């Protein structure tokens, strides 16, 4: 193989990864897998896809080397091939935010008004070490089990209004969800502050923590 052909073959490998990222539903699947391993049935339900369509997207991601599989009884469980894949997805979002003006328009339309205050990760880590904050995970149960911030209390958003009595009044609550573009934490903080709790949202979610190599715990609540 000549030098030019070898170079083209190398760039074709890079392009194969870029190509599979060019579909919104595949990116949504990566976002879900950044929360933890999931079955095709769970992923299909979470993304509003039919089983065959979801399986096809997963196969494409697997062929590109971005996801891997393992058997759990009769089920096939999918997971990211590595933390660097979470990092790739997180970096793609940062590039879009920085260079595509319509990204901010879409972000505001999805997340709602700028009426919640964020706590950055460095400060959250300091607060966690002091034990003077309650970290609240408001994602669905499978995502909490797949990986959550250390010591996080788990109350899914749809249950929060009925379980406020489980949260202390004398400590600040920091809610988090999947990542910086996840609406669940915003909605949780809006609810908590309306009910008189001191609450902020974490600036980062599980995606950013996983990509940064920060500690993640696993297991159900």
C-alpha cells in the first residue's frame, strides 16, 4: 500500500466514527449509555424507537467501536466502549455550543428560563467532602443504578413532589441528572425552591463526571 492510500485508509477510519455520530437518535443512545449499561428494550423505550430501529442504531455504533455488549441471561446489555466515548460526546456538545448559534436557541427552548442557579463541580466536591449538602439524583431508577454521584439520594423527578418530606430542611439540596443539557435537574430545583427548600442544580451531570474520570458509584438505592 502506497503512502497516499495508507493515509486515506487512516482517515477513512476516523470518518467511520464521525459518520455514526451524524444521527440524532444515535447521539441520544450514547447519552443514555453514558449513564450506565442498558438493554435494547430499555433503550428503545427511552428513545421512543421501535425495537428493530433501535437495534440497527446500536449495531452501527458497535461496528464503529463506540459501544460493546455482554450477555445477561437472554438479554444483551449495551455499554459505552470506554470513558473516552463519553468524553467524545461531551466534547461534541461543547463544540456545537461554541460554534453553532442555533444550539443555544435550542438549549433555551428545551431547558426553559434561566431561573435556576448552578453549582460548579469543584465547589460541589468541596461541599461533599464537608458533608454539608444533600446531593439529589432525579433520573429514572435504571440510570441511578448504572452510575451516580457519591452518596446521592435518589428520588425520580416524577416522585419528588410526593416525597419532599424525605429531604432535610436544614441543608442545601443540589439536584443533578444526566448532564448539562438535561432538563430534569432544572425542573427539580424549580419544584424544591417553590416548596421552600434551598436548592441549586449541579453544573455537571453523570456524563461530565464520567468523562472527567470523577468518582461514580453503582447500585440501586
